[in-house]
């Protein structure tokens, strides 16, 4: 059933009834594009089932506009016309076609032969309908060829006194084959107009209910009305998509629009394509200029499509349709259209970003002005943190560069930006940039970034040669090496200890007094490296804090990110974990805002290292895996050592040796092993080998760390405490003297106060101590680990202290310390260590915590739960009092009530998994 078309159908039926009295009727169904005119006419003709009615029909099309008498020929291609009559009419029409040269279709005049042929056609029609009615249906009057229009102008007046109905469909918004002839044809006195338009919202709802059911009508009516504008063709596409399980999506709108445009004149297609290129709301004159038509024609097309519901004024009803229109064009033609749009917008002084967008879609340009536009648009994109878009603009801008230095500068920026989102995509540019540098086409800024990128990707040889060439040219020209070049070479030494460059002769002053001018990023990076290698912990921390207060990764230089990264690692290396964690969160937020996927992954890896050093093993592993997921291994360059080292060590300490082995299975690059980040990898691999009984191989890894760091002549412990690792390996090999020498050396290098390295050294020194010395050293190690916040180190020291007390026969203290060690290891996620801590004293009562025996804790107050929890973990009454800021007497009173409520006699019987409020 045709929705909201009932009145139109009834009008046609009434007119057909009127013809029974010998009164000929003409009906014209007017309506915009694709509102169902053809379907209405077809439905009406199909409903005529009277055998006494002869139905002739024809359908005109844009493709057959130039075919003389094409529509008239279609009338008689039906089995209702006898074969003999069809053959005769075919001969008549063929003869008419031969005489078309003497016919002037623009005025409706005919040759004598054509006039006679039309008379013959009329007589045949009269003979065919001598005892029946005649119904002629003509679809798409606006496409009827001029010769057929002339024929209809002859026939229609002569059918007024016959039992005939001529029904036509027409779109007044479309340009006809002949406006004059159509106008004349529609002036028939017996003509009736039937107006057809898009469906109303109610009609749309009825159609959906008819096709999909009432529930769908309620759910989709508003959405379908908005997308379709009530156009039946669009609605049928949307309904079909939903019925096929594609959901209520707007693809059907785009398909219906393309289908409708297929039947339109070329000017309409050109205007719609111009709208798709220039965007919704573009004024008709601008569309006309791009489409190559008059403003009046563009306005006519827009009004026609709007009245059909196919457009919403000067806008598509859904953005997807614009993409569909452009995708339907041949690629070359589409690119040329975008190029013309760019020229048009540039001449009209449109915003740079709009012009550049068209140039991008054109994919190539030779315009002299295009380079400046594209580079300016790239800056706009960077201000909006759209790095990938900026790269696309610059890649096209490179094609327009008129000089080698300008081209080199654009290439350098492309490489720098690509690194921000995917370092591997920047690597192919390094060779051409190196050639640019060798030719002297790179400025200082781009040269320093190139050195940094080469170092990141592990191309130490090229970076070294490049610096040497630049130094030689500088020395030959000025007689000395620039300070910027010295900074680069020193930084490279800090990145790769094996780099054979000269070290800076003196340490640069750190400028801690007053407010010194901020150095450029590479100088700041060199100063941080200088502090890390030559300075003590306090100096390193001060320099790192100063750098972090000013440094933020940006898109202007890769060095800005290096400064922030190096400063952050300086805090990590000096055990300022809380401060490092705070800065890391800020840098992560900044990288997220700027859209730099690379820095986001790198700072996530540093965050994992902070968690690892704080003993949050499970969280460290998860964060490191997140960093690897954000950026695959092929993008990490030498920094993969930092990430892999964190992952391996976290898995080793949690007892997941299989996972650690999986990360070690892929051989590392030699360049990475020679870098500062390689120290993390070697240190972690050494601990994996220790855990798997390969003490000799572990020792080799730790000593390799020492060999690299020896080239720096580091005053402190540096990035990793390799001496404690090597000492642990010597102890595993039974070489206590060698271990003791390394540990004493380590302790002599450490400043006063607590540090992870001091805690590690004290714990291992205790392994070779005897008598009361061992518990003393371990107790000191415990306090150091507490101070620096290393939970895993604290768990290890407590576990060792438990054994020391057991060996001394102090089982009560051993039990208490074991419970503390177990809880601490459990909090770290070190399950393997939890199992090792299980301890049975002489009375056979297991000290290792067991699962709660489900005794209710609801009877305890919040403060009683806190006291019971700490007591269960092995804390003394005094320690509990200190933590909860209460007196020891209050602690004793709370415990008395706890014992009574839980029906236990001593603190060792308290459940181990008491939840604190």
C-alpha cells in the first residue's frame, strides 16, 4: 500500500471513470525527485484489470533524450497490441525518424510526411479503442525527447473526445528537454494536476510500521524522518538496511541520493559534488563557480533537491552522504575537483586550514602559493594537537619546496612529528636527512634533532660520523668547536658510554642560585647527564627538579622530551619515587593532551619503573605491558632496554619466571646493550639468571653493567646498582670475599642517609656476617628500605632477618618478623617470596599466614580491627601505638577485648587476613 498517496490514486481512478462518457482526460503527477511519482503511476496502471481497457505505457530517461520518437515507440511494445498493428506502427515510426531532418522540434512544426504519419498513428489508436477505453501512462515527462513531445502535442487534443486517460509524471524542478514544448503540453484544457511531495512524519511512521512493525515505528520514526526528509526512496533504503540487520544507520541515504543523481542532468551532479567538496552551507554562487554552472542553475538544483528531502537546504542530511558522493567519482576527477576548490578558496581568501584541506584531498599541487599555505596549516594542526594531520600537510608541502634547504627543513619537521606518534615511521627519513646534513642544508636546530633521532634508533655510527663532520667544518671555519656541539657529544656519551667522543672538560655549573636564563633543550640535557654522571644524589635531584619545572615535550624539538625524560629518570635513580611519580602523572597528562603516542608510551614505561622500584611488582608489570601495547617493540629503539628490564625484573620478583623468559627470548640488539637503557636490561637479565641457577652468567651481566658505567666514572651508583647484583652472584658462587669487596665499594660511594642501594648492600653484607652483627645489619637494612619506600626490598630484608633470629634461637621474634615479611611480600605480589617465608619453629606451629577461618570480625570496632590487623602482622605494642598515635596502654586494652571477642589466647593465633576499616 502506498502511504499518503491514497488521495492521488483515487483522483486517477475518478478521472478514469469519467472517460466512460467519452470525455478524454489528462492527468499530470507533479513532484520533486524520488518522491514516488513513478511508483504511483505504475501502481495505478497495474490496478487496471478491465479487459476492455487498452493500457499503453512509456518511460523516458535522461539517456534517451536524443532518441527521436523514442517514447512514442514504447507505446506499442505490448502484447495488447496485435502483431500486425505493431509491425505497421514500427514502419510508420521508422519513416518518421528518417524525415526528422525536416522537422523543427523546437517549434513543434512537422514535415508533410511526419504530419501524415501522426495522423496514421491516431487512426490506429482509434481503431484499437473502438470498443474499449485507452489509458496511456508516460513516466518522466521532463526527459521525453522533443520529437515525442511534438507527437504528443498533436495527439492529446485529438483524444479529448475519446474514452482515454493520459497520465504523466513530471518534476518541475528538473530542466526539461524542451521547456516550450512541455509548457504547451501542460496547457491542455482537460488537464488535472496531482501534487506529490515527501512524506510527513506521520506518513514516515506509518511506512515504518507497515514494513517493520509498530515497535520499530516508535523507535525509529524521528531518526528516519530526520535522515530521509520524508523521501520515500531514502526511507525504503533505510528500512531495507534495518531489515538486513545493518541497523538504523544512514548508509541508505547516501545510496538513495546517488541513485537519484543518476537520473539527473550533469549540472545537478556537478552542483552536488561541489557541495560535497566545499561543505554544508556553502552559498550557491560559490558552488556554481566550482561546478562550472550559473548561480541561477545552482540555486535551482539546490531547491529541487531540498524539496525532494534529499538535501536540507544547502546541506546533506548526513555527512556520510558527502563521502558517498565523492567516493562515486573517478579518483583523478575527484582530485582535480579538490584542486579547483583549493584555487577558488585561496582566491577568495578563505581560512588557511580550509584551503590546505582541499590541497590534501587533491593529493598533489603545483601552485606556487601552496607551500606557504600547507606549512601554515600544519602549525594550526599542531596548536590543536593534531600531529598526524600536520604531517600530512607537510608531506604535501615538501613537493612545493623551491630550494634544498627549505626542503630539508620540511623533511626534518616531518621526521620529528612522525617520531611523536610512531618512531618506526620516522626511521626511513633519517638517511635523507643525514645526506642533507652532509650537504650543509640542515640548520642547527634540525641537526641536533637528527643526532637525537639517530641515537634513539641505535645508529650510533652515523651519529658519531655526523658529529665529526660538523665539528671539522666548524673548526675549519671558526677555529674552534661550538658549545652546542660539545653538548651534543657529551650527551651522546651519557646515552652510549661506549661512544668514543671526548668528554666535556669540565662540569657545567648548575646555576642553583638566583633565576638563571633557561638553556636550550640539548644544553639542558647535557647538564642533566653531567649531573647524573658526576654529581651526588642531592645535586642530581636539584638539577632534575629545576629541569622538570620548565621542560615539557613539544613538537618543536625532540630534545624537550629528552630533558623531561632524563630529569624524571634522575629522580628515579636517586630514589625520589614519590616526587617522580607525581611528575610522571603530569607528563603523561601532557602527552595525552598533545596527542604524542610515543611520549605517552615512554612515560608509561617510566611509571612502571617507579612502581618496580617501590616494590609494586604486579602494578609495575601491568603498566609496562601497557606501554608495550601502546607502542610495539620495533618503535622503542634503545629505550626498549628500559621497558624490557622492568618487565623481566617484575616477573622475576613475582616468581613468574616463564613470563620473564618469554621477554628475554628475543635477542636484544648490541646497540641497545651498549646504551644507558641497556643497563636496565642487563641488570634484569642478571637477576633472572640468578633466579634460575645461572650464577656465573648472572655475574657476567652485572659486570657488563659495571664495565659500561666505568667509562662514565660515575661517582654514585648510577642507573642500576650493579655492584649489589654482582655481589649476590658472587655469594651464589660461594665467593664471599669478592662479594664483600664489591659491597664495601658500593657503600663507600653512597652519600649519608637512606637509599635503595644502601639497603641492598646492608642486606647482602649480612649474608657473610656472624653473630649479632647479622641481625644488626639486617635491621638497619629494614629501616633503610622503609625510608626509601621499597616494599620488595623490605620484604627481602625482613625474610632474612626472620632467619637470622631463628638461627639465634629467638623464635618468638622470628615468628613476629616472618609475619611482617609475609604481609609485605603479599602486598608486593611476590608470591614466590611468600612461599619461601613459611617458617616452623621448634613447637611446630606454622608461622606462615593461613586463610581466614571465617570467624566473624563484625564484633570488633574499627579501632580494634586496626590494632588486631597490625598485631597479626607481627608489630609490637609500641610500634602499633606509634602508627595509630595512641598509647601502649590503649593498645593493650584493645588487644584484651580482641582476644576475648575472637576467643584466642595470644596474638599469634589472630587471623592473618583481618580487614582494616
